[in-house]
C-alpha cells in the first residue's frame, strides 16, 4: 500500500516538473514573420520601437524625409515607422506569445490545509493536501495548438493593421493634395470675382449699371470668400489628419507636401484575375480560416471533456498522532448538466466561423469590382475633362476675349467665361483625386487587405458662380 502511495505521488510530481519548464518571453516575438509577410504585400519597411540603437537610425530617416517636400510614398513610410497606434498594435504580438507560453503550462496545484485542536491532552489533528486539474496534463498539447493558431492569426492581424495604415495615409495624402490645388483655384476665383465686383461698382458710378447687377456681383464675391475660408480649413484639417497618421507634432508637423496630384497614367490598371488575386492574397480570408481552425480545435477539446472538465486529482495527508497519506479524486456529479451546452456552443462557433469565411470572400469580390468601377469612372472623367471640356473652356475664353477686344461683348461676359474655366479646372482636380483614391483602394484590396474605414473622397463646398450672377 505504501509503495502505491509513493508511486502516485512521484508520478504527479514528475509530470508537474516536466510540463512546467522555463517560460521564456521573447523581446519581439513574431515580428520577423510580420516583416516578411508585409514585404510580400507591398510594404518595404516597418519598425518596432523598443529602445534600441535602430530607433535612432529610424528617427534620422524620418527627419530626412521631412526636410524636403513629402511625397505620398514618403508619407506612408514615415507613418509605418512612426505611428504610435501601430507601435501599440505590435505589442499584441507579445501578448499572444505570452498566451502561447501560458498554454503550455500546467495550472498551479491547490494546497488545502486545516488543523483541529483537541483538548484534554489529546493530539491536534492536522489535515493537508495538494490537488491539481488532472485532465490538464492530457489537454496541454491541444491547448498549445490553439494558442499557436491564435499567435499565427495575430501575426496576420498585425500585418493587416500595417496595410490599413498605409492605405489610410495614401487616401488622406491624395485628399490633401487635391485640397491644396483646389485652394489655389479658389484664390484664383476670388481674384476674378473681386475684379468683376470692382468693375461693376465703377460702371455703376459712371451711371451705366444697375444696383441689382452690382448686388449680384457682390454676392458672388462674398460667397467666394466663404469658399476660400472653407478650403483653407479643409487643407489645415487634412494636414493635421496626416500628422496623426504619421505620428508627428510640434515643429516636425510643419512639413510641406508635394502639392500637385500626379496625372493619370497612360497605361490602364491591369484588371485580369483581380478577384482571384485578391482572394489568393487576402489576409482577411487567412484570418477567417484561422478562426475556423480555432473553432474546430475548441470543439475537439470540449467534446471529450464533457462532464470531466473539473476533474481533480491529488494527495492528502493527515496527522493524528501519526502521519497518514493517500491519493484524492474530485469528480463533478452530472445532475444538472451533462456538458451539452458547452458542446453546442463550440459547434455553433464553428458554424459561425465557416459562414463568416464565405461572407468575407463574397465581400472581397464585391469590393474589388466596386473599387475598379470607381477608378475607371474617375479615369474616364479625367480623360474627358482633359481632352474635351478644358480645351473647350479655353476656346470659349479665347474667342470671348477676341469679341471683347472688338467691343462685341462686355467685360461681364468675359469675366464669366473665365470663372467657368476655373470651375472646369476644379472638376478636373476632383476627378484626379477620385481616381487616385479609388486606385489606392483597389491596390490595397488586390494586395490582400480589405479597405477599413472611410477612404472615399472628401466632399467639397461647391461653388457655382455662373448660377448666381444672373444675366451675364
């Protein structure tokens, strides 16, 4: 009997020693994998700031990029190196690794003890015991596989956050570029409206104009000042949005942007197999597949556990004059539940993950088509404005100028066609902006990440002086 007790105790202690080895946590777990994965999805460089000498080199690189006019690619790179939210996201890798290490450890045993004092010269009774979750020994490998899958999923999600940030910076940068150009156009418009208003006042002073016409010209001029004020506010707001995305403040936030939107490339965006490529490279689908595997493994643990989820085994001893010891076993009595709710929950989670996977695939296909349609529509607008509308507006201005020189039309007509030319220029800038935003969205989806958040073109205050001047 004593030999059996010793073997039982020895087995428990040995298994505990084997399964609770040194639990080491790496300084930057999984980051190398995230870096490699990000490269395959079009991101060249990311950095995890952890107080190393490399941090100094990164800060120097950021300052150098801010020294001259910042391009869209430089803005993206600065954000990937300097954004604090992204740095916070990197820390989730350490959290996931800590969970992985914890999954490979036995639960701490529970010590239970009591003492009963006996009077009249009798011996005090001492009870002591140690118990631990017996089934934990057998389910550690499966639990570790679940934690490993969660760690791999976390790497994908962190990489997705990298691509999200890059996409947000690109879209905001194009919005700012367009806002800068539109601000310049509004200043030009304001000068034109001011000249028209001044001319109307001079003609009125000479007795050759009505008060109504002067009032109309003043109305257009005053509304143009409001439009300029709104445009200046829009530029400031977008600049600050980029400061947040790039992690800049103070003097470093006073950088200058390359103010001109690039022209639409001559070559059309390749559209062959776009949906297939997006599905093949999709991080979202990989995350969804990881969810399916996690749900399946949880179901695999839940089913065999059944009633035995709280099974405990251990050793107890008693001192009542002499010491005695022996094994203990704690087993729940299946009166109110036989484990069906836990199994049903795990099964439902698996089905939920499967449906989520297929839903994500459908969403990706639709997003690819929608982004491509928006990009192509914007491209067509740009080309039509550039090839047809802008030349026509220039022709109208030139011919009106000739008629004005020949005193066939008045100054008001000449000023009006010039304002119309400015409006056409605004439409061109907005179409360019829409094209580059839609293209950045399509590139992000095709590279493997659904667009998160609102990256649509900003709404601008419309200015239609031709509708307000009346009679010109």
